[in-house]
């Protein structure tokens, strides 16, 4: 027997899923937004919360430290795809569509690996402004035939 709680829970789940694939398709980048997340004077712990532990560190004069981070982001907005996802969501209320299309939308984006270098003072604060990202590897192509190049 279906009670009111089950209906409310099911409806809430559908509402939570509805629109996820639309949002993912409309985003130019899914991953760290360094120009928004990190500024001069930020603490090393805050940067490592966003990027993880550095892959390399180097001691510099005056007690400063250079740290190199590697991270990935999914890039490439598909505005037409987002529009189609929205129409499909409205037609089936996201119920049948979203559990499959949300992960597919995410993994269909190009996966790009970056390196970023930061210089910290002896107190662990960023000295340099956000430097340009260095692209290390780009993976493109259909999901199951993805090709990566350095």
C-alpha cells in the first residue's frame, strides 16, 4: 500500500533529479574555478581543499615554497543539448530521463588535465596571482572511444 510519505519521497527525488542534465550541458566548465576560488593571500590549506595535495614542491629563497598541482576539469558547453534535455525533462517530468542522461552529459564533456603552480610565503599564503593554467592532457571523442593526447 502506498502512503503519503512514499509519494512525497518519490516526488522529492524526481524534483531533485529534474534539470541536472540541463545544467551540466549548459556549463562551459565543471571543475575548479580558480579565478573565483583562489586569490592572493589565500591559505595553502584552502588551495589544497580545492586542488588536492601538490604533485611537486620546491623550496625557494626567503623561505618561500613553490607547489605544483594537477587537476582535471570537464569542459565544453552544449547549449543545443541543454535545450533538448529541458524539453525531454518537461515531457517525462525527469522521471525516466535524468537517471541516465545526467551521468551521460557529464562524461560526454572533454576531460582536460591541468598543472597550476603557486608560490607561498613562509606563513603558507599565496604570493602570486592566479597564474595561467598549463594544459597537460586533453581527452576528446565519444565516451567509449575517447582519445587522449598530451
